[in-house]
């Protein structure tokens, strides 16, 4: 989904509201990763620090450090050590697909016991079709997120800009 489409859908209210009882959850690691990427995209004219991201995005610096390390290993962030160090996007926001980020960070977590390689004790696994249905649903979820790029989340988004702009700019 491109920036204009996402913005139009948000303004028109056509983005389906989230139900509070919606059973699917995104891990805290992925949630923080998306916040980090959005913060870096909103501040792409400079290197940012883990401390400022932790402060603006309400995340512990220890947890954030692990997420930043993983995002750097995956090629989404570049990091620079030293007095004038920090981190920033390793590629343009328009080239970062949200689905790819989710896949990289969420993939190791089995959605149900039947997806686990070692701990699967389900007696129905040979005849159950739920695994196929869940696999299809997950792929549909990721396919939708593949259409959304990081720039679509941050560009022309004054509310987000107000939340993520550095204190000196507000």
C-alpha cells in the first residue's frame, strides 16, 4: 500500500478498527522494532541514539538494544559507534516492507502447538485441518503487510511527526 492509499484509508476511516478481543498478538520485539524503524525514518536526516528512541517510544534501553542489534543484522539499520555515533536506516524507507520485517522477527514463534517441531504433542495432528487454515491465514496477514512500506507509515503523518520529532524541534 502506498503512502497516499494508506493515508486516504486512515482519513476515511476504512481501516478496520481493532477489536479488543482480537486473538492475534504481535510480539513485543516486533512492536519495538517497528517503533525503532518509524523513529529512524522520521529522523532520517541524522543519526539517532538508543536513549532517545527508548525515551520517545516508551521502551527499555536493554530490550531496545537487542532489537536494534537484530535489525542491524537483518540489514534494516546501520549503526555507528563513537562520540558522534548512533543509528539510522540502512536503506530508504520506501524499500522496507513491513511484511518482511514481521516475517524476520515473528517467524520463530509458533502460532499453535502443531507448528512446533519438538513440543508438538497434539493427538489430532495427522487428521486436523486447522494447521492448513492457520497457515493460509498467516500468509494472508503477511501478504497484506508486504504491500505496506515504512514510508507509507510515516510520510505525510503530522500526528506521528509530533510524537516522534526530537524535543529540540518541537
